[in-house]
C-alpha cells in the first residue's frame, strides 16, 4: 500500500518522464519482488503455468539471455544473491527446490514487470507520452523482463531432468 501511495505522489510531483521517477519505480518494484515471491499466491500457481516450450529457446537466443546470464555471473550477483536464495544442492533430490525457486522468481519478476507496463500505458495519456512510457518501461525490461526470460531459460533445461526424475 505504501508503495502505491508513494508512486502516485511522485507521479504528480515529478511526472512519468522524469528519470528520477523511473529510478524510483525500478527501485520500488525491485524491493517488492521478494514479497511477491513468498506470497501464498505464488504457491497456488499450477506447475503447468510455468512450462516452457522448446521453441522459446530461439527467443532466448535472439534477445541475448545467455549474455545476460554471463553478466550476472561476472558481476557476482549469482554467487552472492541467486545461489544462496535457491539453496540448490546440485543433486537430484534438490531439483524440486530449484524448480520452486525458479517459479517464484519468474512469477515475482513477471508481476513487477506488469507494474512497469501498466505505468507505461498510463504515461501514454500524459503530457509527455513517449518519454514517460519509455522511462517507465526500459528499467523494467532490464531488471524484470530479462530475469523472467532467464528463469524460463533455466526451466527449459530443467524440465527434462524433472520429467526423468518423476518416471
């Protein structure tokens, strides 16, 4: 609730085309992500909802998800943040926990990206439509859409292992 009030107030004080507002939205949605990931709603989403088709691999190649994963590796993000949160043991028994982590991550980042999209649509109806919409959308692409696609890319590799473990 605080985040929503904060965004509304800053919308009228700074405006959607102000880069400071875009940074505030990005910081706010980034901070909101962990709360969304542990919400009961994420636990209720069915597994099939996160099933990734093999054809999506082409999209991952086109948009450079491999390069994004590499950047997260060399920056130390994976070592310091992602891996401790996943708690994946590297063993077959840990595959379900890894899947659960990927689902929660993708769901949280996806939910936060929707906030960016909605604000971009709303910005289209203001005095600075294109600048406002771009400032709302571009940070969301970097900090939410690419992580969703990365989680889906990992899930694409994980699905055959999970299928074999079940049978």
